[in-house]
């Protein structure tokens, strides 16, 4: 095995910042199977370690590295990368480290501002460390989700997976003509559909067992366009709503924040960033389409955009963003949806 694969430690020379260092910050760029780490030393060089396993063995190597090169109160900063960061963040939290989990849109904007054009894992770890060091006063300590949120998220993810499996088998059934193959596919569909019903029942029981979650779901269902499944998805993906400072933070979390194209044939056009929860975006699409007809606030938004000559895709994206902001406002205030207030905004 090469020294690179073993996670060789090295130092990369950079131009020292003009800013005084406020403290040690460790940046972690994490993927499904591995993660890289970096921290800026007093001499202006980055100390890095590459391709640690995203598992218990890699975590223990990280702890040894941190004991040598990071003070006990150092920040450990990483991006929210689907579910890949969760085990490491939890592991570090349980050992008393200060963990900050950033929305990828934050670091992406920072990298763009620094004119970073080359993206590798090692560059990513250094960039995250630099971002954290320069924004230490804005870093927020990460805490694990409450068990009831983790359970809800696991169940909603399982429901989505089962629904995708059902669609795949249905597609196969539609193009199959052999009697035996049809019989087998139908048997599988029957099993999957039973699993879907069992999962829906488990989700409903989870809400029945947690009055606060059930109350939040009822608040979300007061919004025209949001029913049980979308409400469950919103609560599962957003978690503790208090962790978001404002509606802009929520839209960034979902990747629905506007992004101006700065290169290529679409330069000057605005699109959504897509740097956030893909599950949340996918789950908001159909409710937003329904809201264009049945939600007065979103219908008014769509009418204004059509009058301004906006395309249908732009209107749907805006409806998704508006629906999410309304959901955030309802959860934050604890008050049911009021169309008049929403239209005013």
C-alpha cells in the first residue's frame, strides 16, 4: 500500500494570512468511505492527512492526530454531506470536541470568493479549515439530533426507498410478457406494498408517541399544499427548527437559494444552488405544484412572476422556496398558516 493510501501526513506551504489566528481549526472534507483533514500551523503551512477511513479505525487515527496537532478546545469543522458526516460528527461530539457542521453552500461561496478553481479532497479540507479559522466568531457548535428526529428521518428515508423500489418493479411489470416473470414481479410488488403500509403505520405511531412532533405536523398541515407525508418529511429533514437563524438559512439548507451563474453560456442567469438536502427539494416539488393552484400566497407569487415573463420552471422553484419559507415561519412562530400574512410578505 502506498504512503498516500496509508494517510501520509505532510505540510503544504501557503501564503500566511494577514489575520491573527484566533485558535486552531481543523477542517475535514468527508466522503462516503474516506475523509481528509487539514489545519493551518503557526508557520503558515497546512498540516494534512489524507484518505482516512470513514469508520471506527479512521476515527481512532484522527483522535491520535488531533492529540498531537490540535489543542483540546480546537474547532473541528466539516460540511453536511448527506449522511456521510453524521457518524464522525457524533463520534467527535461524544469525546468532547467542538464540532461545527456547515451547509455546503457556505464553503462553496467562500471557495468561489477565493477564486478556487481546483477541487480535490485535500484542497477541500484546507479550504474548510481556512473558512472556519476566518469565521470562528460565527461558528455554531453542532449537537446530535434528538432520537425522535433520528427515528423519524430513518422511517421517512425508508419509505422513500420503498416507493422507489415499487416504481422500479411496476416499470418492469409494464414491459414484461412472460407469465412466470409476471407472477414473480407481482409477488415482489405485493411484498413491497406491504412494507410501505408497515412503514406508514410506524411513522403514524411515532407521531402518536410524540405529542410535540404531532403538534408540529398539524401546524404544517394548516398550509395549503402540505399533507401528512410532506409534513413528516419536513420535520425529519429540518430537525430542530431553532438551529436556523432565518428563512434564508432554511432555503440554503435545502439548496433552494438563488445562485447567479458566473461563467458559460448561462452567465448572468439565476438558478437554485442545489447545494443542500436533495431529499427535501424532491419532496417539495409536487406540493409546490399543488400550491400553485390551492395556496393563495403561492398563487399570488406565481401570478406576479408570470406577469413579469418568468418561465414555468422558475415559477415552480420560487413556489418551492416560498412553501419552505412558509413552513419555517409556521414552525418558528407556533401559529397556523395565515394566507393574508403570507401574501403580505
